[in-house]
């Protein structure tokens, strides 16, 4: 393989730049040219492709966001869009593509492979940590650190005012950030999409707390929780318990930005390196994952329609320790 390309797709995640750097430098080290595709699949369709040299990825390992920019492309979901994308790759003589993104981006990559015989390898990059086949995705560790820093600060003001704070963390359909930040911050309650909520128990617990003069609480809600997020939970609580003072804090996109943690930089470097080795070995249609600390190549089909299940011990630990 003489030429490969790399792109980032979907929501950005801290550590994507470290992965781009690893892909580019590993490719160049093995005598393969590396191209950057700007703005994800949309850029691939629009021909936004540029050859990368080693200096193009200098001084980016510590930066959040993605130097290649990212997008969610509606056009790539259609065969005509993918055809244009494949033609652009072929025009440059590129026969391998590394996609850094979430599982939606991988589904697109699979189609590109099946329809146009482009070798594709995926690197899981999303703060949600919701991709089956890998214990961790790039960006999760940094987003968790950001959420924990914020919630620790919220705890100070919650206690000072004897208030109940409902903190919403990101995670479209995934409770990883919520559960991990809840355990890390000693939150009193954590609501995640993977678990049914017992709202009556929440009301009982808060009422008990009030009785024994424990007046401040942190309730963490995953954005994708079935109840509909922090604001709805707040409305519910205000209606049910008139004596409490509540505040809502939605952490939002702050969790997507910032300098990646060393763990994310290392994970991204390992995955980027192996993605190139995978393509050069003639293996494709794979995602590079990490399982029990080891880098693994997992076929895309194993990540299809599968959910990255939350470990039962974490749910149990949250249940026991948050009380
Ligand atoms: O998938 C990452 C993520 O940050 C989710 O947690 C969140 O629901 C979504 O992206 C937000 O997407 P956007 O930035 O396009 O609004």
C-alpha cells in the first residue's frame, strides 16, 4: 500500500489529534504517503484532501479538537455520495483509509469498503465510550476528567447553600460518563439510559435526607436518560418535594474540548500506530480496540448492533457507595 488517508468523523473527542499524528508518522516511517481528509466524509465527497508531511502533525499531540476538522455528513449516507468519495480517493491513488470516529462513522466505512473496495480501518474516538469491542474510546478519559473537575466545584457551592444540584453530563445513549463521574465524585444519585429509574425511590431518599438534615445532594443525569435530561428531572422534583432548593447544571460541550489526558494521548498513539500496521498487513474492515490493556483488531461486523455493556460491578458500586 503506497498511499493512505486519515479523517475524523462525527463528534470530536480529545485525543483525535494524537491519533492523526500517530497515523501520519507511522505511515511515513514505513514509506507510505499519508493524506489528511478535512471535514470528515463530507470533505471526502468535496475533495478536501491534502498530503500530510511529518511537520504538519507537529505540536498537536496536546491539543483538543481535530486539526482535520470533523462533520456529520448526510450525503455520505447515500450511495451517490459514497461513490463521489471513492472517486476522490482513487484520483489521488489512495487505497487505504483510517477513520477516527464513532460507530456511525464505522458503518459508513464498511459501506465504502463493500461498494468500492477501499480498505478501511477504524479508530474509536468519542467521549461516550459506547463502542462495542473496545474497553475504551479516545476522549473518554479526558471528558471524564473535565466532568469530575466541574462536579467537584459544583459540590462546594451545593454544600455551601444546602442545595440539590442536578448535573447533566453528555452521552447520547450511553451512561458511561455519568456512571464514572458519579462514582468519582461520590454523587448521591446517578441516572443512566442503561438502567430503569425508580423516581419514587429518589423522592423517598431525598425526603429521608432532608429529615436527617443532609440538605445538599448531587444527582447526575446522562443526557440520553429516558427521563429526558436534567431539566425534566428538576421539574419533577420541584413538584414532588416543595421544601428543597434545586439548581440545574448542564455541562455540555465543555466535556468535548480541552487538552487530552496522558492516557488518551497514549491510547490514541497506540491505536493510530496499529491502524497503519493493520492496513499495511492487508487487513481491513477492522476497528482497532483495546481489551484488557492489549491492542486488538476487531472486525467491524462484531461492533455492529452491539452495545458496549456497562460492567455490572460499576452499577452495583454506584448503588452502594452513593448512599
Ligand atoms: O457522541 C458524542 C456526543 O458528544 C454525545 O455525547 C452528544 O449527545 C453528541 O455528541 C452531541 O452532538 P453535537 O455536538 O453534534 O450536538
